[in-house]
C-alpha cells in the first residue's frame, strides 16, 4: 500500500506535465508573434525612425508639383511618399506579385515555406523563395546575411515587425524603402527616375512596370533591358489584373527623370541657406516640403526671357535673372537665376540673383526716400549743373544724356534718374549715414565701401545682388516695412495632412507710410519721367512703379518694378562681364518686368494716397505754391507739416505779363539768383583729403550782360558770365551775397 500510495502522485504529476507540454507545443506558433513583440528592435520599433530621419523628403512647388528630393540613406535618390500619394492600385499589384497572402499571415507564410521547400528539394537547388513582404522589409532594414541562419533571423525580425506595426504601415514602409537600381529607393523616387512623373500620376501599366523592377533591378532595367522588363511584366499581367496593351503603352512612356526646368537655382538656395536652418521638428513625419515657388510662373518667365535674349543676340547680353516677390505674403514666387543652357557646368550654373554687380541707378530710390525722411519734399529744388566734388573737383558726375537742366524738382530728378542731383543730395545727407541706411535695408557692404565708392555710391559704384535690390524695393509697396522673404509654405506629412510653417520674423519699419507712398508715386509718374526717358518710354504703359539702371561700363542692366501685390527684379548682361554698348536698363529688363506685372492679375493696382499727405498746386519751375501768374503748374503731395507757404515769389516779382521759361530762369531773370549752393546747405569736409584741395563750385543765374558784385566772408569781387566761381572750403558758417543791376540774392551755408 505504501508503494502504491507513494507511486500514485508521481504518475499523476508526470502526466500533467506531458499534457501541459503538448499544449505549449501546440500554442507556441500562435504565441510566438506576441512573445517576439516583447523583444527590442533598435532598427525600427515604430515608424518614428523613418519619419524623423530627415531623408527622402521631396521638395515641391506651392501647388505640390515635385521639384527634387533630398538624398536618402547613403546618398540615394529617395522620396518618402505619403499614404495618399501611394496609389491603391500599386498596393494591390505589389501584394499580387510579391505576397498574395500578405494580409493573412503573421509575417512568415507557412504555405509558401512548404511550397518552396518541396520545389527546391525536387530540383536539387534553390529555385523558389518564401520571403514575404514583411521579411523583405526586415532584410532592407537590417541585413541578415546568407544561409539558413540568415533566413531564420529574417523570419524572426519579420514576426517582430508584424507584432509592432499594422499591415498598412508595413506595406507603406516597404514601398518607401524598396531599392530600384540607379541608387534609387522607394516608389516615389522610382516614378520620377523612370517616368519623370509623380507617383500619383502613373497609370496601371506604369505601376506594374514599377512593381516588376525590384525583383532584379539590373536585369529589369527599363533603359538598358526594356525587353526583359516587358517579358516580366507580361508574365505577371494576369495576377496583377493589368491587360497587355496597357503594359505595351506604358513601356513607350519610359524616360529619364530630371529636375524641372527653371528651378535649379532655387533648389540650390534652399539646400545651401534655407533647409540647414530648419529645426529637427520640421523633418518629423515630412513627406514633402512645400515651397513658395510657382513652377508654372517660373517656367513662363524663363521662356519669355530666353526669347528676348535670342532677339537681342548681343555678345554682352547673353544672360539674365529674374525674381518675383508677393507683397502680401512676402513669398518668393519665381526665382530664375539664368537662362537655361544644355551645359550644366556652363553659364546656367551661375545664379544671377545672388551674384553681385554694379548697382547703376538702382539705389537712388533709397537715397531720395532718406531725404524725404529728413525734411525734403517732392518739390524741393536740386541743382542739375556741371558740379565738381572731392579733392580739387576731381569727381564731376554727368547725367546719362550729358545734359544739364539747371534746377530740378526732387520728383523729376528721381523719376528721370538724373545723376548730378543724386550726387549732390548724397553730399548733403552724408555718405556714412546713407551706407548705414543701405545696410538696414539688407545690403551687404564690405568694410571699405565708403573709401572705395565715395559719392559715386549714389549712382552705381556699390556692388549689389538682385536679391538684395528686389527685397529692398518691396519696401515701397509694403508701406515702408521691410519683410523677410519666405521660401517655405509648410510640410506635407506622411499621413497626407498639411502643416503650415511659422511665418518669418516681424518686419522692420524703414520709412513712414507717407515717404513710401511718395516714392512709389514718383516712380509711377510718366510726366516726371519724361525729362530723362522721353514721352515714349516703354515704362509708361503700366501704372506700376519702376526703376531701371545701366552700369557705367554697360556690363549690368537692371529694372525693378512693383505693383500693389507684386515686386519684380531683373538683371541682364553676361557673367563674363562683357559690355553691351547701346543697351540700357530700360530695354530688355524693363520689357520683361512690364510683361510679368501685366501677366500677374492685380499686380498694378494704384493705392490711395497715404494718410497725412495733402495735395497742393505748385509752380513746376520753382516748386513753390502756384500763383495765377505761374505759366506751368501741377499738383504735388506734401506731408501736412511741410506744406509750402506763400505763393511763387519768382513769378510774383516778374509780373502778370511775364511768362518765364527755364532758360529765362537761368539766363535772363529779373534779378540774380544763387543756384548753388542752396540756402541752408551743409557741406562736410573729407578727412582723407587735404583742406587746401577741397573746393566748392558756385553758380549764379543772371542776365548774360550783367556784372555782379559778390560778397563772401568779408571780401568781395566782381563776377561776369557764365557766373561761376570756386570757393576754398573751411569749417564755419558763411553767407554768400550777390548784387546786380536788377536786384540781389543771398544763400547761407555751413561747412563742417
């Protein structure tokens, strides 16, 4: 009894363990995926490592049209297509070709394993595999090596992937990382590589060809072995559900992908200056970066630009660059760095928007705006005379047409782009304050700019880029505010959602709204422009504001234009610096600027006058409030605290019957008049030049037959026609008086 009782429990325990072991063996295959899920998988525990990689992101224009992609792992061409960009048809074809039981197995397909084992044993060699889509993804993410051991590790990792990810996530990752040859990874990049079209635009035949390549990219190369790819695709046509005619048609559409025309320089800017500064959060979950560029507009401008260059056919006018900014959103809409050329290493590789060239007359609007900020008005008189500046009068600026117009109003001087008044104005404002002002506008100025440019900074001695000019010019239609241009709109996520990127920093106020509006009004004024450009200027056909410029050596030609909604900038010339004599900034650049502003809807709206401005009728000869005796009048805008007082003193003195002309004002006036220096002028000595070499040339208007008595600084002398003399400059306050038979005039000035 004792033996039986002692043996009974032993038999009972052994049987229980055996039954438990049997259940474990039976349930183990079912429990294995869940057990595997508990193991760490550093290569890919979830989608996060793929989302946050910052690689394989497509760069698209504002409408989603693909421009290029950032390099993927190992420098491969890769575009991370989002879920809505991968066609459902491609998913169905891939599953049909690669793993028809994909949605039912746990990562490893037992039926496929049995089939492969039987087939390989029957043939005595490996003729069939059993890799599922999940196993292939595991091999892509982590190479497992050859042999049975490698296959076992591949299967183990596939089970772990299935335990941690959904079927859709696995298929999504598989299609985005699949190698296609030519260092191309993912279906998004393959679509561009082999069909030069975005994935979502491919038809069924093209998708089947695409799905057929990864099995052996070298064997099924669409460029080198199209017949092999054709046979492979036709053999799969029934399983994929794609008729043979569609496959044949798709083969005819194979073409090598390339970066869209017109966007190369914009992409280069993004890679070099914009994308490196993006925070890591911007890359997370990104499928595409949506830029501000309008590719269709860019291509249209490029075509127009090339047509104009071909018509010119000048050895010094072989290239051009164009930039378009949106004044409302401050986005870069078009960026054309040069004409398109077949040689990628030739002139087209240089970006004319960022290269620096002599500024010509393009900086004048900023000089005159600074003058308005400092108390000048649009009616202020400036001398347009053969003046001399600098040491011994060595610098003698001339107008483009080499004419002198005597006294001109500030409006006419700017609109007609006269050189002498601009240099005179800079001498009054001061070179250093103006250069500091340019830096505030975003211009890069080397340390020795003041020494090397001098007063010539007003008319073209400063080298600038088209980007700097166009951005600064937009300050006028933007009511005196300088904005940071925007290059990126947002991010399209891998789930297909769109996320807007934060706007650039707050703008800086450079001018009052009154000054900005006045400059815009002046540069829109055909009548004020007539003195320098004539009445038939091509700029007169548009109500937009324009400023053109021609470098003194004819190597750079500019035109800046702005309407209510857009600002455009154009440069033309040659990258080699060859002169193009006989060309001006108001020719090809102006033609292109006018055309683009006319093409852009609403680009030339005329804004109402800014608050704080009042309209006054003035005499066009003197700039003073008009009287009934003035022969030529016009309406002018003044800030309300700078309205002209009194009437036109010149015509009031001349009498109601007088009808003086500009020639009369300079030659046979009723009394002598000091033309230069103007009353209240301030002159600055140049510390780099000896005092005895710094002189000021003075001009007086009087009747040709008169002899004038001149009084200055305690001495006097007689003056006859042409009524010009030089003064040695020295610090102090001075009063210049002239007496003649018909009257006298006085001008007080200061030298510092």
